C-alpha cells in the first residue's frame, strides 16, 4: 500500500496575478509547476503548515484565506492529498530556495504550463473563479 502524503499549497495573489513555482530537475516530478507549500507536520493545521512552509521555502509571510481545492492524486511514490488556499503576501518578497524559477501569471495563462497532476484541479478552479 502506498503512503499517504498530506500537503498544502499557497495560491498567492498579487496585482491579480498568481505565484507559480517550478520544481527542480532532481526532485520528484522534475520541472513540473506547482503552488508553493509542503507537508503538514504532526500537530499543525493546514493553515499553520502553509505559513511555516512559505516562510521556510520562499522567505516571506502570508495570510491564509479560503480553501481553493482539495485533491488526492496517486503518484508512483505515494498518494498526495493536496489542499490549496488563496493567500496574500504580508511581508517580504518570494525568494527562490527550493524551486528553479517562479513566475507571476494571470489566471488565464495558468494552463500554458506543465503542472504537477495534483495541482491541476486547483488551477482549473482558479481559472473559473477569475473568469
């Protein structure tokens, strides 16, 4: 049986654009695009995990808003349970530490990129929310 991996993703919005991050070539899902975030640790709420992960991964602070989507996707390394949230930047500018690049994209351009499969339902929901 594959392991369950519970993760959160931040849909950070600034000036009507969404922050998108590209995974490195040596990571699982190499070069795929995703919403930044990470694993929920024991004792954390999804919102607390997201604030911690963004502070660690992007060196900035966010305010976590409403949930965008929750999806489960079975990869060869496990079943990822991804919960995404709309977020606002509260301090600092996103800095690359874990990803190879980040881009601020208008919602209508999101599907022009090669997304990690677990992120695609959130991408589609965001595009509908902003259409």
